[in-house]
C-alpha cells in the first residue's frame, strides 16, 4: 500500500496542487492529511479538491489550527474519511488516528489522546499491518528537537500498540525526520509530501 502523507500546510494551495500531482503520478492508494491544513484565518477551502480531482482517496484529521467543524465540512463536502477516533481498513492495513495537539485552541489531555487511540486500535488490532496517525508528536522523541515536549499519551499508544508506522506532524522544524520507537517507524511527515509504503 502506497500512501502520500502530509501535514502543516497552513492554507498553502500551491503546495496542495503540487502534492495532488505527485499523488497521481506516484499512483498512491491513499492521501493522509495529518492536521493543520487551515490557514491562519481557519479557512480550509481549496485544500482537498485538487486531490479529489485527480481521483485520489483522502483521509484527514484535525490539528491545532482547525476543529471538527472544519474537518466535518471537508468530510461531507468532498466525501473523505475522518480519522479522528475512527478507523480505515485498506487491503491488509488498519489505520487509526487522533487529531488535535497539546497547545492552541484545539487541544486534548494526555488521557484523551491515549483513550482515542486505544478505542481506534481495538477495531483493527487483528489486522496484519497497523498505521497510527496523530497530529502531535510523541513525547521523548527526537522529533521534538529537545524543545517541544510532545504527548505522553501518544507515546504510550506507540509503545503499547506497536503500530508498524506512526505518522505525525506539528513541529515544523523537524519535518521529514524519522526515528524508531521500539518496532515502530515514527515519521514527522510535515510539509514534505512524504511517500510511505506499508
């Protein structure tokens, strides 16, 4: 399964158009938008349409710059999948996620991060391969650059559920960096348009 994953677009429609072209060219099976799509005025228009025009399947979760109102607009308007607290099964891959972050208007407690991921994982725990999506990075991670603490709830979920891959964003300065936490490949996809095969 081939995925195009990105986050922290912050309203950059030119970048989105380039990513839609990349997704079509690479024949990806799924595009994952891992939060902070909205611009600084909370607008999300024009950030999913280019992918749908190319016939690409899209899944999204909220970051700390948009809430469920914006995500639900995208889900209903473009017929895409919301991953916040939900699951998606594709071939032999089970995908589960939790949006929002640890700062800003749209934030969760550490227990809420973990509980949301646990609930999703319960539905796909018997699937061969697992992909976990969050906006915020796990705590005690190089993705925080020693400056941003990250989420202990997300870290607990990575360690307990051991997904094959964990995709996150949020920290702009570490976009594109990845590490291993146990058996899990953790990737800050950020505004890089990362192709991931699982």
